[in-house]
C-alpha cells in the first residue's frame, strides 16, 4: 500500500468528501485506497463477506465524471461505505450471514442504500454479521467470525460486527448497520468507534431483511461523531414504502454534531445500568465521562428506570416471536438454499434444518413457543406489557432530563469463543442497549477511552427521546472533543491489533 | 338404509353458518402497487412485496379499507375505530411469507345483519364479523389423480393472486330455518352477492373464484336445545352448490347420529358432479396459527367523519331497491324474484329510464331477449344490445312503426351488429307501411279479388273484413300496420 493510499484511509469522511468535491483527489483514488486496505488487512479482520470491487470502482468513476461535467455532487460524493449484509442491494449478493441465503442476489434495492447511492456514496461491499442479526459477536455468522482490530483474538461485537470492524480497521470511513437490541451500539463500543441507533421509524426498514420488525433500526457507524451524523442525515427521512416510517423532518443531527455544547443540558445517569456484572474499567471510564460532561457545564442527575431490569427478558420473548414469523419465508421454495427431496414439507424442513445456524434455530423455537396458543398471554402478551412500562420509565425520565447516559456495554470486547456456548452470557452484552429498542427512542455509543485492565475501548451510551436524535450528537461531539484534546489524538490511533 | 332429507328433518334441526371470501375489486393489491386484473400470464403481476422477498414491507391499500367499511356499513355492522392486522402463521408454498396478513381478534367490522327474502318471507342472518386479509397464490398440482398436492409429481405456483385484498364475511350460526335451511343459505349468498355488486366493491364472480364460500353445518336433536358438532364444507363455488352442500350434509350427519356415532369436526370437500361431500382434514386438533399483531403495519383507525362520508355515499341497497321497484312497477314478489334471478333488474330499470314502460321493458327482456340469452347460455345483461336500444324498439312499436314481428327482426339486426334499431329498420326495410296511398292500392286490389267478402262487409258483417285485412298484410309482406289496414278497409267499404 502506498503512503498516499494509507493517508487517504486515515482521513475522515468529511475530509474525503471535501477533498473529492474540491478535486484534490479523485473518487477512484479514494475507493482504490480503501480496496487496497481491505486487501491488506481483511484476511485478518474478516469484516467483509463480499467486496464489490468492480461496482465500487464504477460508482467512483461515475462520481468523478459527474464532477468533471460540473454537476452538483451529493453529500457523500465519492465516500466509500461498507454495508451490513442484510440490506438488499440490487445485483449484489445478500446473505444476512446465513447459509440459507447463500447465492441470493436481490432484484431490488433497500431504501437506505438507495439514499446512500443518491448521495453519491460508493458501496464497497457487504459486511459480516451474526446470522440474521442475532448475536453480539459475529460468531453466529454462517461464514465465520470477524475479528476486533484492537485485538484480533477478541470479538468485534455484533450483530453489526463486520461493519464496526471495517471502520475500525480503516477499510471504510463509514458503514451501515442495524440495531435491534444493540447491534450497532455494542460493536461500535467494543471497536472504539461511534454508532447510532436512530429513532425507530426515522430510517426506513424497506429492503432491510427483517429480524424483529418492531425493533429493527438501520443506522450509521463512523470513526467520529460528525461523520456518523453525516451518514445519519443521508439515510434518514420518511419512506412511503415502510408503514412504520415517521413522516417528520430529520432532526438536525449534522448541525448538532458540529456544535457539541452541553452547557445548560440536564443529563441523567441511569441508576439501574450499573453494578454487578459491569467491568471495573468500564465503570471508571463511564464515571470519567460523566465528570467531563459536568465540567463542560451539564447538570448531571441520577435517574431511576425501575423496569429496565425486565428489558432483557422481555426482549428475548418479543424478538424471537417476531423472528419465528419473519424467518418462516426461508423455506427453499423460491430462493436461496434448497435441500432434500420429497414432498414440499420435507424439502422445507430439510432446507431449514440445513440452512439455519444454532442461534437462529434456538430463537425460532423460543418464538414459536412464546406465540403458541395457551402461552401467548403469559409470554408475548406479558412482554408487551413490560415494553409499555419501559416506555413509561423513559417518558418519566425525559420529563426531568434532556438525555440519559450509561455504559454502552457491561464489558469490553470478549475473546472469540468465550461466550459461544453460553447464550445467556452472550445476551448480557446487550443489557444496556435493549431498553431503547423496546421504547423506540434514539441512542448512540461514543468512545470514552480504554479500560485500564485490558486496554480495550469503552463506549458511553447516550439516549434521547424519539425524534430528538440531534441531542445525541450534541453530547457525543462534546465528549469526543474533550477526550481528543486531552489525549492529543483520536482514540483509534492507539489500536494495536493491526500492528499499526 | 340411507336417511332421506325429509326423515332427517323430523328428528333434527339443522344449523348452518357461512364464511364468504370476496376478492375486492381494487385496482392494486392489498399491500403493494401490483395490478389485480384476472387472467394475466402467471407471475407477471408480482413485485418484491407480494412475492414476500426478504426485506420487503407491506403498506395498506386505503381503497381496500374503504371498500371493507362500505361492506360493513351495508351489512349494518359496527365499524372499529381502531384495529390491527395480525399474522396468521402456517407453512404452504402458495403463501410467499409463510404467514398471511389477516385480522384476528380486532376485525374492521363486526356485529351486523343481512335480511334475506325466502319465498316471500324475510329471514335475518346475523353477521359476526367482516375482516380484511390478503389472498394467497394459486397452486397447480401436476400429475396425480386428484389435482391435490398429495400424489402430484410437481406443483406450479402463480403469485398473481397473492396479495389481492380479500374480505371475509362470517355469519353467526343460523338456527330455526328447518327444511328451508338450504334455501336460506342460498338466498343469503345471493343477497350478499347482490349487495356487494351494488356497492361496486367486487365483481363477485363465483366461477372465477372472486367469491368463495365455506359452509358450516351441524344438527341439533329436536327439542334438545343443544347444538351438534359442525363440519366445514370448503370452496363451494356456485349458488346452487351452497344449497346442495347444506342439503347433502343434513342427511349424512343424521345417518351418523342415528347410528349412535358422533359427527367429526372436519373440513369436507364438495363435489360439483355428485352434489356430495367427502371427508377432508380433521379439525379435532385445531391448528395453531400463532396469531400476533402484524409489526410491519400501523393500526388502522378510520376517522369517524370518514366513515360517515362513506355511509353517506352508499348506493341504494338491494332490499331498498326491491321495495321501491315492487311499488313502482306493481310487481308481485314472484315477478320480482324472476327478474332478479334472471339478472335482469339492471337492464329493465335502465330500459325504463330510457323511456319504456316497465311492462314493455319486462316483456322484451324476460321474453324475446331472455330466450336468446338462454340459447347463448349467458345472462341477459351480456347480450350485445343496450337498454336504450331496447327502449327505442319498444317506442317504435308503440308508435306503430313496428309490429311485434318486425320488432323481433330489429332485435336480430341489433344483436347481429348491424347498428342501432333505426339503422336496422332502414337497412332491412322493416318499417310498417304507413303511407295510406300505398296501402289503398293494395286494399283496392284485395277488395277486387274478394268481391263476396266485400259485399258482406258492406252489408254490416264487419268481422268478415279480416279476410281482406289478411290479404293486404300478405301483399305487403307483413310491413303494414294491421290496425290501420282494418280502419282503411272499413272506410272503403262503408
């Protein structure tokens, strides 16, 4: 890799967009630099399932030609973006990390990736993930795990682990993920980058292969707050193809990211998101971040959300219930894997037995049980009641504070294989992030340093009311600026996993 | 020894109920923009949404909601102010998502009724619910004897029908109709079809499957007050079959009960040829559809003023129309029924609107035109003649320009595509000879040819004039107005 190529991959998306628009560098050069970085590092990181080399270079050329013709360029013109492999991309394979969709090439484009293309961004390829987004480590991928660029023996989090690892490994300045129980925020936290779960309905689910429809939220990941806000802005807004999409203006997230100012804000620390099971280094970094916010003029109060403790069990009834129905269509009849012979029922059963991994099967069984006649009220019905209580906790909290904060994850990145055989331990990785999915509000994770005991990144979670996504960026930008100036460089400069 | 229908009724009281599925006539499907036209090339009217491709999402068709509310209002139902769609989960290859978006415990319309006339008596059928769902694709099972999936070599699926809005109209059990049960069942479906047709929400063609019935039947031992186990006869696809399905199930169940057996809760298949049902899937162990609210859709909350504006725009319903026409046309119930059964109400009414008397309009449509329609095996409304054209023929007869025989020839011409009635009269030279001078020469010739008869008439035997009138009609090849000829003959011989 040339020095110039390496330099390009270290730039922010904002810098790249400006340089391309000014003609200081071509979109093709930028794309090629990132393709080179992928070639140099991805055999170790394994962030990508599919690198769309030709399509990416063609898109980059189109951007350069557009610029040469003097046409106006989109907000992300020429900026490479890595896309989680559950966004339908026309003509580009989409597997959702599952063997059951191996070889499926969607005939249509998701709204979010269509908006990405409309903004002249370049899609580099599709990133690894836990199968159908079910997991917190990418170990549930049907194609093997991705590795954390901070320490290749560690998981990059999940389910959007490939998207987080690609950004942390400088293979892409930005990436797209989806967050159903923490699947953007948790990998962003353990990879030392920024990741946002927008307000549910703020970004379209059309063309996003469903995991749990009432929770799934597409969102951005980036190396810094402003880049993340830029991508957030580009992919958001009302979509008539998604009935749950909110018909309201996109909150001014970019504006907020440019002016990180928390003076006069009231910030609530959630009492329940701390204690047993939280790693000491995570708690010390979190406490330090809260002090920083106080130092910047925010008023910090403690807020109790008594029903958050039921979030995890409620989530593990609602999400599997929806999964059991959403994944029913993968039956070998129309697309993807087909296994076995005999009657339609036999082919369906054999295909599903062969195509789904253990976690997908576990959740399909859980959900089928939870929805079955005679158990519905006790499980699915009760979980929905808990959901309502959690929404009320948030409403009560947001009547007193502008945002809530907590650690993004109870621990830093764990070893690959460490929790693979212990689903409950794995599920705990999403303890802090799940309440916002159940309530549908906005939340983000921003890096706040390294845990002293192991030198791995810690994320601060910021939570805001629905459609107040801009508050997340105000707080995160302030935190990022304070820590960067204290440190003298971005946190990622300290990542050692790639020998950098 | 087989139990007859009549014997069965001496010991048992039949109870029936109907579930009717109706494909709505919206231009596009329930949850996507694909067109709904019948008979397209297989899998040509599909998209990611109705194919259930991974990542696709449904969006509700507002017109389908409006049509369903119309149906609910016409059936005197309560319209829900808030309700949700639900997923009905089961695996079948013609269902692209392996769940059907339907409604479960929150139907859009509930608690209504429909009054139906049977032999001049009104029976009120209570409606339990009217809900909206999506249709499935259509399977074609190739190879094997039955045309069912069991035993087939392979199956083809056409998803053109997948996602077409389907309304399910469910009655409450209808007890107390005794031996009339099959007739009431048929009359209900007939009335329902007419209501839906008048609303313009469906083409309600049972032969094309846009209206399909499941018939539930059970027997109660007379005087016991306890209802028996019901069977569900699936896909009964003509009005006649609805009646036959109930009529055949009553003695079949009676025979089982008489022998001390118990009726098995099951679905049964109706066979058009034999009029009999055979056992299908047992429903003793109810399939668990694991219904839950459809998370991809937001609740449907029709605003009260929207519902009221739909109510205000409802057309005249068949029962109201019946009362009106009975009075306006001075019809007996029987005459009205025969008009309705012939599917002639609309054309007769339009013919009257175009100026014909109701008696004349009925005469032509139920006589000459009904005969021709019958020969062609279609309803009169499908004949290639418009009510306005029939009214014009009727007017020409009243004016004396045509007599009945010539009028029939004009109808022939119009049906053969020769043009309007006036054009046919012109081209075929069919007008009655009304020019007196032309008639007078023919009359004079006839008088000259029949001097004896002429003398009788002159002497006052007026009825003898018929011979001369007949000769004139023969000479003018029937184009003369016989009444006018008679007048002129009598003047001549006065």
